[in-house]
C-alpha cells in the first residue's frame, strides 16, 4: 500500500498555519455580499402559534428517554448473549493453551 495516502494530509496541515490560510481568514466584504437576504415580516397571527410552540419541547425528552430505555436493554442482551461469552471462551482457550 502507498504510504503517501497517509502522509499527505499531515503534510498539507503542516505547510501553513491555520490562521494564515485564505479559507480560514475573515473577509467582511465577501461575507456582506453573500449574506444579504430579505427579511420578511411575520404576520401577526403567527405570533400566537410561535408562542404556543414551546409546549412541544418535552416531546424531545420523551423521545430521548424512550430511546434510552430501548437501547440499554438491547445492549445488555447483545452483550450478555453474544459478545461477553465469546470473550470468556477466548480467554479460557488462551489460558488452557498457556497451561499446556
């Protein structure tokens, strides 16, 4: 395998400091031309809907806890059924071989 694939990104990173690269430097004139977007005035009826939206925030936490209660038992099952017994068999075989 060609080692230049692994060395080239490090060489590129070392050739110039990060703050001196043109892609990192701030250019206010360019940013001003790219970010001009017309701001629309929200209708007055939308403020009622926006003020009611925070009641949906708890559903995020409900989804997170539901995911946790599904993920934790499934991880326990997979580890206890497949991964951990395989490791125990591996180390028992190594111990047996080393005792020969």
